[in-house]
C-alpha cells in the first residue's frame, strides 16, 4: 500500500510562488510515474503535471506550462511542484497521484491514472 502526503499549500498573492511537496511511503516508487492534479470548488478534478519514473520526462497542462515545474527525488520518495506567477484561477486543492503501471511511456504521461492519491493541500491565490 502507498501513502501520499502533500505539503506546502497556503495563501499567496497573485504573481507569487509556492512549492508543493508530496512525500510517499509504503513502497518504493522509483518505477512509477507520478503527477499533480487539482480541483477547484464546483469544478471537476483536472490534470496539472506528470513526471516519468526517472524524472527525465514531464508533461503539463496548458494552464501550467511555462509557470509550473514538476520534479522528483527518488532517493527521498518525494514529488515536487514549483508554482510561479500564480493566478487567482490556480486556487484549488492540489493532490499528488501515482500511476502503478511500471515504466510508463512518456507519451502516456498526459493520461496518467491516479491509482493512489494524497489527501490534498489547499492553494489559495488572492490579494
């Protein structure tokens, strides 16, 4: 069983930055792609970014491209999301997820399936 815990959410002004972390435990995840999703009030959950098992390949939603950077440290079993130039529309609960298909192809990252989820961390962008 995999447990995921997110950290780093909070209140930030428009244009500001936040770095989210997702700490994994229960199983080594170095063979699996991971990703970030978000859900705003009244909206469906949406894909934000994904990273392959080695950390070499990434995929981003159009809204995240150029502003967010996903990375991972397999030695620490930790996933990160650096978010810059934040906008009010980025306000949401951000969750990390693991796709348990081993060595997922780069072309499939955008279709990452969340087999395990964290509880989420709230990000609020407001002045």
